[in-house]
């Protein structure tokens, strides 16, 4: 029996290269070794996009296209939509009794997301979404969760919930491990956290020209004003991209930057070429799947069926452990 992986994404729009190095890359790499479940987390969009639900379906399609085009393979792995699995909502209900308000308020990612959301007050569902994420992970009794840096706090909370449940009711859940990617937090072109909405992201769907244009405006080492100034790759965003997408040549580039034998303009041009080389096969696959919607539809139908089967088994175990099976009464 293979160990299980569960991870996924919020459908809020196209995915970016930060998602790739943070989590997608690990998913693709581990598809053969693990039994993988990938969730499109539509409930989670409601936390900060409650008034734009008419956009969700298209955004779900967008995420699925991103997945297919980077090589996540529904022939090997299971794709599903969070709200199509009622057992996740049930598990969230039980788990919500096992987490204190103080613990939820301490979650640094929730705090940060609330701040950038611009919302005036935080809903119960927003504060509690890490509990629902724990239910996503544990409904299939997953062992490992490939995520970017920002989701490590949620996996930590999931581990606490799994341990608490097991202690109170007997061992039902594995205590899952987070697995962060090669570059857990790739900065945006402005050096801030790469984000869908801040105009600082390079998307998997960007055209070669868009990539070139964005990279050309990226903030580099602020102390390097003239090409003859010696650079500091360790504080340069573009160097981070070299490290992520041009790994073999990264030490050489860093050396030339420090010696000032390459300027930022040339370094950026080189980076754009490398990024476009990386994105080209992804663009081709996207074009292929875009005109074959039946592949996505079949993947979802099969994936939801498979996840329901797994989830029903888990929820049976949970109800039994919690004495919620009412065997005498019913
Ligand atoms: N919170 C994740 C994100 O920011 C999405 C997500 C929802 C998730 N459920 C999950 C990630 C379960 C890992 C495991 O995109």
C-alpha cells in the first residue's frame, strides 16, 4: 500500500511560478511513489471572496488547466472539488470542537491574509478555515502535504488536530508531514510575497512578452546602481529566479554579479529566456487540454468518486470512534 499525499489550491485565478516551486513540482515528482489526492478548495475562496462567487466555476477550470498543463496526471492521481465531498464538512464540524479560539487567532497565515484582504471584520469561517483544511487533509488520512511556506502553519495545526483526535478517541489518523518545495517562498518581482492580486506575479499562463516585460521591471539589488557596482545576489529577487529555474548556472551567475561582470539588464534577459524555456511546454500542454474539456470532466468525475469512497471509509471510522454510529438506536 502506497502512502498518501493530499494537497491543493484555492481557485482564485491562474497559478504562478511561486506555486510551481513551492508545491506543484513536488506533486509531479511524487505522483508515482504516492497515492495522490489534489483538492480544488472552493469553500476556502469564500473566506475573502464571498461576493464574487459567480467567478468560482471559471477559476476552478483555470486551476485544473494549470494542473494538467504542468503534468499533474489524472491517470495517476485523484483530482476533486472540496465542496463535492460532504464528509469534509462533517469532519470540519467534529474538528471544530478540538481547537481553541486562541490557537486559531495565533495562525500567522490567517492574520496575514486577513490584513491583505481589506475586509473590515473576520468571519467565523475565515478564522476557522485551517480547521476545514485539516479536514481536507485528514479525510483521506494523508501522510504528507506538499505546500509552500505560507501553508506550513496550517499543516502544523492539522498535526495538532490529528494528535488530539487520536488521543481522545483512539488512533484513526496519521500525523501528516509538510513537505516544502525547493524555494518555499519565491518573491514577486517587487520583492513582496508573490500574490495573484498584487500585480507582482509571473503566471504560468503569461506569454513570452509578458514574462520579458515583468522580469525587466523586477527589483534587483537596490545598492547596485551602475553596472560596474558589485552586486549581492543573496538579496536580489532575480537571483532567486535563477536559483529556482536556472539552478545549474546559478552559482556562475552569482559569481559574475558579485564581480560586476554581468549587469542587471543582461542578467534579466537571460532569466526571461530561461523562464520562457521552462514555460513553453506548459503553454503547449495548456493549449492541448483547453480544446479537450472532456479530459478535465472525466478527471473530476472519477476523482470525486474515488475521494467519496475514501472519505466514507474515514467518516465511518470517525463516527465509530466518537460513538456517533448509533448502532443500538438505529
Ligand atoms: N490553503 C491552500 C492555499 O493557500 C489551499 C488548500 C486547501 C490546501 N486545502 C488544502 C493545501 C489542503 C494543502 C492541503 O492554496
